[in-house]
């Protein structure tokens, strides 16, 4: 190959690589308008905003980095079901939007390293439906770990698991260590601690369930203006913090022994609120609606958490984890579900199962009076009493591993097998229903099963045309 040909070959290769890089960038960078709910601190409420330039989160089997530089601000959007099996590293100011019905599986956690060149803050948002979900899990570290930065949650459903489920650490060079919750639902289940924030944790609104063997939630100052917190630390403290709370909030420690000794004040002053409040230290089974302060006025509101679980299969979106809906209203009669609140289900059974039903159907015409779990069970395809067609005949499952002929195939010469396959399982044919041959043109019957006797077979032939049974085939 000559010098000219080599140059052209290299130029072509560079051009091809450039096209591939541009194609990859185009596949990730999106410009379709996306809405999200942002917390307006001046008005103390959520406002809907939009963004048009962002990165669409892609599935990955390895580690990924969000953010190009510690000095940059970057946006990421989760749409659909997205698994990331490696660790997610946050760099700079990273904003994550969980679209309604989307699920991000961070199967090895989300973190920052807390060194100067890797400073990171994480901001998480939801949309109006509030059911975009993040699963952040780590079996040797925290599910979400921010060192030298801050964590803010404005919406969505965050399920975190790890040694500490959520950990926000202060760093001498970078500061950080604060967490702010402005909405959504957080379920933080840690081996040691549920939520830890070295500096402070502010809850403006949201539903938070934090549990760990040592502490449910641990921070220097816990400031609660609105929302609902369950904190459980059976071997230490439910809440380990100096606490200031607003009227109408309920803080549960799980049991009286888990209430923190460090709770040393029970009031907090805010521009909109200057009222005394109390902390519930006793056990509370959380049944019934929970009165809360929701708006800037003194009117009371109500909240109910509805949980959906699926057994022997998955939701139609392919996930099997519990789903949650938060109902809020000015009156208990407002706490009603809509069709959109009920997850689609019935198309993803486990092997050997089929579409089933709700044990109790989630209502849309009446209020949900208390915290409720609705369970959908897929039906066992081979449960006793179910009827299956095999080889043109129909069989009834009589017990685990046995079946009876329910309706014979309409043919003159019929052979009843010794066993059949139903949903991939073998079943011995041990019986014949009384009218299995009535109305068919079966005249000659051969029985292969040794579990049947001549007497039992003849008892099922009344009203049929069967006139011959080869004796050598039947005991």
C-alpha cells in the first residue's frame, strides 16, 4: 500500500470513527421537552418546569459516570426500565429526572468519592404522577453515598439499600453533608443506618421510611416542616438528632425504646410557620389516615399510603417490586384512587401460572380509609380443579401430579394415556369424569393407565357409544 493509499485509509478510518462517536452521542443526548417538579423555596410549593437538553440514561453492565466536570451542571432523564449493573459516579451538579412509570435500577449504588477533582451534588426530581422509581442498592457500601456534596430529593420513589442506605458526608475541603427532601417517597433500609447526613437534613414535604439496626435517621439537626417520617432503629435510636418540627407532623421511632435521647427541642420557626409541635415517641401501628399540615394555612389535610404487591409473577412493565401511591386530600373523602394509580398487571406470570386477580380489588369509586396493601395473585395453572386441553382431550387436575379425563377427543378409536404434560409438568391420569365420553363417537377405548380398573372405567361409560375395551390393555 502506497503513501497516498495509507493516508486515505487513515482518513477514512478517522471519519468512520467520528461518525460512530456522533451516532453514539446522538443516541444519548435528547432534546424532546421533559417536565419535572421543582421545589420553589420562596413560595414553599412545587412548580412545574421543563428542560429540553439532557442525557437519556442508558442501560449498562459496567460503571458509568454522570457529569463531564466538577464545574459543570448536567441533566439526566430516566424513561422506561433501565438497569445499570455497575456503579454510578456523580461528578459536578447532576440533576436526575424520573419520568412517570420509569424505573432506574442502580444495582451497585450511586456515589461521589469526595476528592477535589470529583466533587458532586445529586438532585432527584419526579413528574406530576410521582411514580418514577429509583432502586439504589449496594451490598458492601451505601445505596446512595455523597461525600463532600449534598443530596436533594424533590419527587419520585427512592428505594435505597446498603450498609447505610443513604449516606451524605461532610468533607473538610469540599464541605457538603446536607440532605433536603422536598417531596416524593423515600424508603431507606440500611444494615447499620437508614439515613445519615453529617450536617443537617431538612424535610419540607414527603413520605420517608428510614430503618437500620443502629439508627433510622442520624444527622446533626433534623428540621421537619411538613410530611411524614417513620424512623426505626431497634438496637439504637430511631432518630439521632436535634429535632425541630412543624405542627401536624408525626415522627415514629418504631417503639418507645428506640426514641432518641438526643431529641432536645420540639419546635422550629419558619417564615410560614411559628407554631409548637410534638414528637410521638410511643409505638404507632400507623393505621388510619394521618392528619398533616399541607399548605400555608392552618387547614388540616390527610394522607394515605397505598401499597401494591404482586405474587407469582410481575407487573406488566416487567418489575416485581412493590409499588406505592400517595393520596393527599383536604378531607378523608378526597382520598380516592384513579385508574392511573393502579398498576397494570396480568401479562407477566411466573412459569406454570396465568393471569389471576386482586384479592381485594383497589376501589376507584370509594375513598381508601387507611394505609392499605392490595395484592395481585397470578393463578396456578395446575391448581386442583383447573381444566386443560391436551392432545385434543380435556383433563381436570385432581391433585398435585394427578388428573382425570374431563372430555374425550371426538374420534372412533380412542386411547387414554397413562400420563400427560400440563404446563411442563407430568400428571398421571388416575380417573375419568362421569360424562367424559357422552355425546362423542368413541366406540373403541384403550386405557394405558395402570391406576384405573375395569369397574372405574365402565362407570364412566354411561350414555356413550363405547362397546369395546381391549382387555389386555386394562387391568
